[in-house]
């Protein structure tokens, strides 16, 4: 999980605050954060820990591990859930979909 991703998230949060402050969408919120391309490096683990510590009011989904199957599924022109049955690659996305569906009720 590169430092640039955390910086991008910081900028997104600032943008959302700015939009809320303008009264155009005062209820705008982030449903959650889905870390992707997570590996087992200390840097990534520290970044995930920081996310969970600093963003206590935002759901942090289980990270999607880095895998060669993502570019392979792109080449095969298949979504990852049809390309592989590896739960660790699919379940984080399913958790996001479940939360979105619950919000629509």
C-alpha cells in the first residue's frame, strides 16, 4: 500500500469536508475504505494500522491482497469473482457490496 494511496485518501477526505462545508451536500460521507494491493511488508501493515487508528468513524474493510490473478483476470476479460474462487481475493469486494446493499434499504 503505497504512501501515495494514503496521501490520495487524505486529499479525498479534505475534498469531502469542503463539499460538506459548502452546504451543497451536508450529509456526504464515505461508506468505507477498501485497501487494495496489500502485501505483508511492514510498511503496508503500518499503513493499515494507521488507517484503523485515525479513521475510527469510517469502516475499514479487510484488505485485498496483492495477487497476480488481478492482471490475469484483466487479460482474460473476466471479473475477478468469475476468474478465481480464492476467497481472500473476492470476500473484501463482497463485503463492500453487502454494505452498499444494506445502505439502499
